[in-house]
C-alpha cells in the first residue's frame, strides 16, 4: 500500500487550517486519515492510518451503521445531547444529525459527533482516546475503518442516506490533467474555487431509466453566480478533463447546454418542476451520458479566468 506522505503534508498547508478538524476531514477524503488530534501531533505521536477508500460518495447510509454500533446506548432512543444519531431508521437518525450542535457551534450534531469521536469525549465513559491504535482492544471504541467512514461522510458534505446515481470522474486529482493551480478539491468534486476550497460537486439522484426517468442532477458548494448544466457524449481529456479557467472541462462530443440556474445557498438542481426530463436528450437505452455544471467565478482566483466547474458525472441510461 503506497504511503502518500506528500498528500498528508500538503493537505493542511493548502487548506491553511493545520490540525483543525476541518483539515483532518478534508485530508480524509484524500484517502488518508489522520487519526490524531492536534496535541498528539505536537507531541510527534501522530498516528497516520491509511484508509484505502474508493472514491465513491459517502452518504449517511454508510455512516449510520457506525453510529448504531458505537452510540446506540445513549443516542438511539434516550436522546442524550438532544439527538438520536443511532436511531434504527436512518432517515430519522439523519434528521437528528442535521440539528445544530452546542458542542461545535455553527456545525451540525453529525459534525460534532465526529469531532467527539476524535477527541475521545464520545462514546461517553467509553475510555476511548479517538486514536484507534491506542484504542485497539477496547470493544466500545471506533476502529480506524469506522472513523474513516464518518470522516468521509463529513468531508463529502454530510449527504443524506439516499442512493446516488452515476459515477464521479474528472476531479482534478489525476494525471494527466490536475487542477490548473494545484487547487484540487475533494476527490469526488471539482477544483477548489474562491468561495469553496472543497470544490463544487455534482451528484445524481433518482432513476436513470428511459421509461421511468426520475434523475435529478444536484450541484452543491457553488458560488453565488449562474450555473450551467451541460451534457456530453464523452469524457474530455481521456476521462480526466481538460484545463478550463480555474478548473476543468469534463465533457465533450455533442455537448448540449441543458439549463442555466442561479444557485440557492450554493445548490442548484436540474431538472426542476416544469423542465423537460433529462431522458429527452438521451437517444437509446444503454447510452452513457456525461454531465457537468460550469459556473462563473468572478473573484480573482488561480487564473485570471472567471470559470470553474464541478466534477463530471457519468450516467448509463437503462431502458
Ligand atoms: C453512555 C452514554 C453515551 C454514549 C454511549 C454516547 N454518548 Fe454522546 N452524549 C451523552 C450525553 C450524556 C450527552 C450530553 C452531555 C454532553 O454533551 O457531554 C451527549 C452528547 C453528545 C453530543 C453533543 C450534541 C451537540 O449538540 O453538540 C454529541 C455530538 C455526541 N454525544 C455524540 C456521540 C457519539 C458520536 C457517540 C458514539 C460514538 C456517543 N455520543 C455515544 C452520552 C453518550
């Protein structure tokens, strides 16, 4: 297994908030989980566990079993701390996880949950430190793999427990086309932009079936400017995109401009009620379509150009 020290060292520096949880969760998405807290790091006892994670999108469906395994005693029914993140039904548990936290003001209780698993204050009286190497042998404590999942869930945007449609590609992490200024966002997102260092992200939800088209494209972490949804028949630049403004253009061949939208709180969706369904632009069952959202990025960032984009999303349409 490759030990990607460069990614570990480069990440907090790029983010500029060294040793904060924010940096830790961002780094987690680079397949590296720093299972240490800042004090341990300062003592040079920092344990870096490598978490071999696929770059799939982590939803609450992945994180919920970890909370059920570790937190049920007090957060399944009893509701200590005002929430039940381990409630058996993941939809209810997710709703509770999105309530505002008192432990991490300005964040959700889900975010605070990961903070408290890492700082060793939860599970309460479990005798855990938050460092899985030190906690090995204590059955109450989360394993390195479990921590990697909940950290990825936070880093990738605390997604609800919904099934996702399509596969992310062209995130500016891979050769031969990295982000133009080394400004990679998260692995499943576009390049970082002035309004969001994690990069804007495109996901698909709902059924990509020609007979029962329920597919909705959803872009998040967008700046407050117009966002253009496009579709192409192929992935640009052998799948890794081509440089375009401050980011990458991910799609090519028969490019269709689907819709321009103004994001609300950083999020834009297509189609919206009243729009033609996406399948109108699909010729035949089995067609593979490539989607992306391009957006204006007026602030000077990376290059003098004012464009950037999300990751690409590859969807295979079934009959
Ligand atoms: C033995 C009981 C117990 C267990 C097990 C437990 N907790 Fe808690 N939890 C509490 C109590 C009591 C509080 C309220 C007091 C406090 O915040 O310290 C609390 C509060 C919290 C809060 C604060 C909520 C907020 O708004 O900020 C979070 C987050 C939390 N717990 C996460 C977890 C997670 C994650 C787990 C599992 C890894 C867990 N707890 C396991 C007893 C427990």
